[in-house]
C-alpha cells in the first residue's frame, strides 16, 4: 500500500524561539524537536517540509545595511539564500536524528530552491503592508531606498504580500515524493515570481508561508497538512482569561470565528485560512499544532483540526 503524504509547515520557532538571540547553535538545537518526529513519521508517511524564514531573512536584510562597500542584494536573492541556509540546517539535523534513532540511513532528502508564481494584477500590489527586516528611526527612514511604515515596533520596511498562484516546481516535488524522498521546499513562502510565458523574474514581495503550503498541499495531493507553530493550536479569546484552544472546527464555524476577530492577520489568521482552503479544496485533513506535538496532531490527538 502506498504511504500517505504528509506536508509539515514549520514556523519560525522551529529554528528560533521567542526571546532567543538566534545563534546557529540554538537553531540546530531547536530543530531537533521537529526533526526527531519527522524522522519517525517518515517510516509511515511520505513527507514534504516547508518552512518560514522571518528571523533569518531579517538578519540578512540587516547585514545589507551594515556594509556600504558591497552592492545590496534584492529581497528575492535573500529569500533564495535562506532556502539554502535553512535547507542545509534541516537536512543535517534530520540526518543526525536518523542516525540517533537507528532508522534506515539510506533515506533520501532534497532541498529545492522553489519559485512561486504571483499575479501582477493582484490587488495586494497596490499597497505594501507586510513589515520585514530591521527597525529604523524617523531620521534613518529618510535615506532608506524602499517604502516604510510606522509599526508597533517602530519604522520598518514594508513589502507587498500577494497570493500564491502556483508552485513552479510542483511536478519535481511530486516526482520526489513518488520516490519517497523527503522534499524540503517553499522556504520563506517561496521566491515570488511573475511569469512571462516560459521566463519569469523575481519581485520584491513576501508570500505567506502558510498560504503557499496550502497551495502546494493541494497541487501535490497531500493527505494530511500540519501547520506547526509555537502555540498548541488556534485559540479562542486569545490573551484573555477566557482563552481556550479550539480542538476542532468545520469550515463554517472557522469562518465565523474569523469574522468575530479571534485570529489576527499576520499570525493565526493565515494559518486558519490556509487550513480551511486545503480542507475545502481537497476534503482531506488539516491541523494547526505546536512544533512539540506534530506526531500527536497526525494521530488526531493534539492541535486544532479543521474539518469540511
Ligand atoms: P509562525 O512563525 O509559526 O508562523 P506566527 O508568529 O506567525 O508563527 O503565529 C503564531 C503566533 O500567533 C503565536 O505565537 C501567538 O502569539 C499568535 N496568536 C495571535 N492570535 C492567536 C490565536 N487566536 N490563537 C493562537 N495564537 C495566536
Ligand atoms: Mg507566521
């Protein structure tokens, strides 16, 4: 019997936890938690790993500001760099966990530089809203060569965040999965590109990694879509004495909770939306859970499950 396909979308905290400096040692240590579970799961499931890159791409942006002697790199190149950097860290941690668990060391994995097509007529291009990278003072923003906005943390660069239309490498990913290779892809939401027939070019934008993961899950025909983050699931009345983890909700209920404002944009809202889209379009399972409880979520024993 064919193994079912799992897509696991790793949040930023799989690598850097809140209040950590984010050294390479910390990132390797943190990754063990998810990679140990993924190593065990890979015996029963075929696996696709996607991941965020917020803190890593933020640091690369800061490094651009630190040096005036070398040409600055555009965002699309930095996203490509983080796909390589994080892919390397995931692969080497996974290898270590396979060894530790004594699981078949011939297990194959591949990190793919991934492009994601966006639509140049997407209304999101009208207004850059997504803050990224370093925080600037009011004086500094006068000389910064891109749009900025005042956020809760201070002035930050803002970019547009268009919808993912299609993952360019979906056929390659399907082939890898058919061969039971673990595919690490769509890092940082993928490199956003606009297509002109066969050619494409990168744009200064950031695609939400949860939404692109849902798109890929659909395009590849995934059976279970897991969104792993730093909270046990989607929480109702978050941050109040009445807060409560939602164990499951059907699409209609989830839509209602969204309307009532339980899930804010930029954090929990895209996760709930991504889970809803996948379930709606595939009829399969989607669970939002913590990085520590990926295996339990696969078994239906943890997290918030979105049902049709
Ligand atoms: P990731 O890097 O995993 O994508 P995010 O920071 O984007 O993580 O989203 C997870 C965060 O969403 C949690 O750390 C939590 O602080 C925040 N959050 C806001 N509202 C909610 C909610 N209703 N339920 C759960 N988490 C919420
Ligand atoms: Mg996020």
